[in-house]
């Protein structure tokens, strides 16, 4: 888009790639502190029960056991693990350990011992006496009249979040046809490869330092200081290298238990979760039931649409309202529908806590939206592309100040070309037109049971939380003595190149090399305040902040240079190589300027700013899939896949591609194979990675991708997000393709081989 | 509180459960890791991963699942890529074990390592050590694998960040370099 850029738009490896390929990168679980103890959680085996007693006598006898933390000897102040800022008003239903356990996997107590083997031995010797209570394992159970109320503070059916535009009753009255469909999406796991892990270090000064696999250091500090009633000057939270997160590491999970044990022992304590524990004791993606009612004219214009969504939020309130709240905006973004209403209601159940996962409500709602649209096209006998065209929002339809520059249409058109949609569609039409005799002649032994189909979907997601609540970051940029820089940014890079992007943006403004900028990540002692890394705010908000703080630094540099060179400010420019040059070619280096400022003025060169999100903007993506389904085995082979995303301006091309490719892996699993299934006792049946089926390398298709760069102000250089949007269109695209192949209308995901085989039978 | 390892309180069966009052039996095993000998005192059921990470502080291999399904713990044992989490330490005497830390030779990165960096195959990096180990085992066997063969070789390595695309690109790139074909 902007041809004057030297770094922005290029491909850069992630800033710590070398440390990662040599094994040197230090993740939280790799840290070893002096005298560190190992902590092991004891998790509930009951879905809903009172903890009557916890007998730790035998466990305490195991040599090397130092402390056991229980609900009876730790603070029981209630909190909400998804708290975003200190005055965030969301229901508080969680505690460090639970006196009443509400799901299989709830925290009962924890052991700290000299090593892991000892902690594991001791944990097995702890005897917990439960008084079982009735349990509610589905949304329907929880909504039944007379169902046990899971929390004192709130009903099982939490408050609904509503959003409305126009008049839906009027709209439906005008419609030629009305379609009502119900869709279900499963509970899945974010499945970051790094299991949750926290190290708490309570020293003898009474200061608590927590190193944690977190996306949200400042929120964790808020929660810990509140629960343990400590001033924040005594609490420090640090984010080491993070092995993936996808939203699961936004809430405080292990920090409280680790802190409790550290306070009991005055030694650092590391707690991590095994994968089996992590699947249930961290966070899941909300399962959902989406009732979608759409009124259309016969020519395909959508005149009214209502969403009635129930989400399964699990055993504690957590992110319940955040997710349905986010959904309440997203469903309005893609189409010009004049009359719409959204109602989203979270429901508490005795299942693992649902939290944030990439897409945060959009994958659920957009699956329903795009699935139904595909079916409506069939029912009206209109080409799906035409139906999309009739309704997709275009930039000229919206107030650019309010809404920005939405390009889903461009994504669809470009994607159709990349995917060769017309050619594939023609092939399908020709197949349909062939008579049975000809078709039989084409059949071979191998393709007799195969059916081909194509489908696509358009998805969207946001760029931060503008409009929902405060959305800002404070940044500090310091010049080192040699003219290089340190940026203190409070960011939580999780492999998504946040740090690298920040380096690129600052280096772009200051015309330096990437290596001239070092970025310090989230550490509540050393970096200014950041809301947290989620909601895809990294480019749009934090990136915007980087431009602002680099701009301030540039001003200081030029002011000082003008003084040094006795030149007019307007005659000076930054030049590559950390230099300032005047119109006559005289050069001073940043180091010269630093020395001047230190020696003459005894003043350091640093720039500090706070940047608040300036607007709510939407990112879009269109994904296309061609599948071949074996109707006897139910296996889906993905023959071709294309994805085009509206990103405003590419910042780091390599990372953008990588994020999109990763989002596709997650979405394919969401559509075809991933699902957490529970037995009648509320225990997770598929509790390991053999049985929880993520897409492997051999299952992934070759992927064609492209980006639409038409700019999105006020994103940095016009850039906006892809992080979450990457996964939103995938499941509906692939299921639309499978539906096309089988001429069958799917209403639930995942569409596993068993489902497909059943259709055939 | 005493911290002796030999008090007969109980001992853990490999897959859970405690046998009370059974003496804990530990034996010494000598492990050759990245060219260095380590003598370690282990119980029969200690996995190689536990010994590497928790006893020797060799933290390059990661613990993603403990059941041999994710590949983040992969190490080379006599040139074969194996999951350290399902390998018993006592069975590793006399074997040549190479972890990710031993892939670079005298500070020179292996072509796989530079390719992974340059091709964007590294995002969060948690799967990276295991991926490189599996890739090395593949390329040591097959110097010109097809993309399909590369994908198959990664069948026991999960990744949640990259969709595997650039990992396959990187392995192809490294293979070409190792064949002398890429001059960058």
C-alpha cells in the first residue's frame, strides 16, 4: 500500500527465533529459582460436591513435603479470573481453592514438595471427603425448572446481553421468506502446546513475584493483590517466553495456588499442569446453541435477522459476559441488514470453565451465520456468491469515521480467483448434469465412494475492545548511550510476532535497523500499564502506541539535533543508520545527540506516552475449501484451500501468513475433529492427545493465501488484525464444502467421520 | 522435615497408585547426552524427559502431553527421533542421546535451525525443538523427501501456531541446503 516503507510490509522472523531453535528460549516451566519447590494440584473428581474434609496427615509424612494449601488455610475471597482492570464490574464466583467443587477438575488443594516426584506421591495420599450434589452437565440441564443453583450470587441462566438495530418485527413482516435454524458448536480446547505454569516467589521482605504463562500480567497483579490483600507495590508479575496461548492464558489460573504455597513456605513454588489436567483445569471454548432467524426477499436481500445464543460457560462466571458481549457486536459487521437483534445468554454448568479462545464468540456465531446463508442460497435457488454480493457491506455503505474501511467483498472476489471458484463450480454443475449412466462409467474402484464439494465462508473479528471499555497501552522508549533503543511495552508475545511488529514500527519511524530496538515484555515492575494481549489489539492498539511513542522520540532527537547543529528544525531529517542529516548533508548520529544531551543538559533521552484505541474497526477474511468425502469411512480429504484477509496494511508478512495458516489448523479441527466429550459424571472422556484430535501435518491441505491492503485508519500505517479473524471463517467454509459434497445440511460441529457415515447409512 | 529419599514411606507405580511401606529403590544410570556423560540416580519408572528437565536442567525438550502424542519432548536416541516422555531413563544406558541443545555443532547452527528461523517456521517455539529433532532424523535418512513425506515424518509432532505450513517449507529448504542446492 505505502511504497515509502522500508520495514513495514517485509518478512521478519520472530525476534527470539534463534533462541527457540537452539532450545535456549526460557519458558516459565524452564526457570529454576534457588530453593524452588514443586507444587502439585489436587483436582476434584466430583462434578458438584461440598468438600467436607481434606485429610493431609499421610501426605504431610512424605519426606520432602513442605506445605499443603487447602480452602481452609488460604484466603477464600471471591474473584473473577477474567478481571480486566481493577474496577471491572463482573460477578466474582471463583476462589483460590474451592470448598464447594463445581466441576471435575476444580481445585481442591495443592502440595509443595522438594521435587515433582515427591509432590505427586504426596498428592495421591491426600484424602478428600466429598458430599456429592446434583450436577448439571448440559445447557438444557442447567435451564430446567428446579435445577440446583450452582452459585449463590447468580442464577444458572446469567443475564442476557442484547444488541439491536432497526425493527426486526417490521423486517420479518416485509420478508418474502423466513428461515429458522438452530446450530450447535462443541466445547473445544485452545490447546496451546505449553501447558499452563506459574512460579510464585514470596520472599522474606513480604514481596510476591510471580512468573507466569500469562497474556495479562497487570490483571493477574490486580487479582493477586486483591485476593491476598497485599499492596500492589509488593506484587510483581512477569511474563517469560510463552508457548502459545490463544486466549487460554488471559485468566489467572495457577498464580493464586502457587502464591498461596509460596507464602506458606517462603520459597519459590512452581506449579504446572499436565496435559490431562490442562484440558479440564485451565479454560475451554464456550459450547453454544445458536438460533438464527433470517428474513429474506426472494432476490436474496436479507431484511431481518435475529440471533438467540446460549453459551455453555462452565462452572464459574469468568469470561461469560465478555464472550457474549463480544459476539453481540461481531454479528452486525459483515452485512447490510437493516433490522437485527442479538441476544446472548451465558449458562452455568458443572463443566470445565469456559474462557477465551481465538475468535471469542465469533467462531460460534459466524459458523451459524455462514452455514445458514449457504443453505438459504440453496433454498432460494440463488448462487451463493450472488447472495453474498447482495448483502455484504462495502466501504461506501458505511460512515468511515464510525465503521472504517470494511473489505469482505474484496476478500471474497480475490479468494474466488485464488481458489478458481468458477472452474470448480462449473465442474460440479457439469457433474450434476451428467446422467447416471455417464457418471457410472467415470467411477473407478477408488472414487466410487468419494463425493466432491466446494464451499466458502466470510468471517470477521475486531481490533481491540473500543466501545466495550478502556483500551489503551502506556509505552516508554529509552535511548541507550550508543543511540540504540529499549522499548518498555508491557506486551505478551505468544509467538504472534507482537514484539517483532513493535520493533518494526519503531524502527520504521526512527529509520533504524530492527536490531537497534530491544523490546521489554510485560513485567509489572518494569513496563508501563497494558490492558493485556487479547481481542486482537496488538497491531491496532499497541502498534498505534508504538508509532506515537516513536514519534515523540523523533521530536526529541530532532530538537536536540537542531540545537547541536545550530540548524533550523525544518531543515533536519532522520536518516538510516541512526543519524540526523540536514539539507546540506551534515550528519550527527543518535549517539552524538545522546552525548550532547547528557553532557550539556544532563538530561536523558526518553519518550513516554499513553495511547488509547481511537476507533472500533473490523478485520475480515474469506476462506474457500474443496473437499473429497469418502461416504463409507467418513474421512474428509481437503483438496484445495484458499484464504484472503482484509488487513489494512501488512506489517510483518511472514508472521501474518503464519498466523493465518495456524488459524486455519485450529478452525479445521473445530469443524471436523475437535470436541471435548464428557461422561455422565462430568469427567472428560477424551482426556489425552490421542483421543482429543487436533489436525496433524499430514491432514493439512496446501493453502493459498493473499491479503487485501486498502488501509484501515487509524491503524498503524493502516494496519489491522488477523490473529483471531484467521480462525473465524474456517469451520463454516469447510462444513459448507462438506455439505455441498453430500448435499446435506449440517447443523452442528464437529462433523466427525461417524456423523458422515451415519448419513450414508 | 527430613528430606531423605530413602525412607520407606511408599513408592509410586508407573501409572499411579501408591504401595505403602515399600522401600524406594534407586539405581545409577550413566547417560550420554549431547556428547557428555551424566551419572544419575533414578527410580525404575523415571522417564528420560523427567531426568533431562527436572534432574539435569536440560530444558530444550518440552513436556506437552506426557503420553507420547505431541512430540515436544523428542530427542534423538542413536539417531532415531523418540519421545523422551515415554522412554524410561534406565533403558538409555549406552545410547547416544541428542537433544535440541546438541544439534548445533560448536555454535554452528544446523541448516534446519537457520531454515526454521528464515522461513518463519517458529512462532511460539514450543514445538520447535521436537520438530527439528524429527526433521533431522528424517533428513539423515532421506535427503530429498517430498512434501508428503515431510508431513508424514511429522505425524507425531503437533503444532498449534503454524498450521505446519512453514515448518514443511523450512524442512524442504534445509534439505536443499544440505544437498548443496541452495546458495543464500
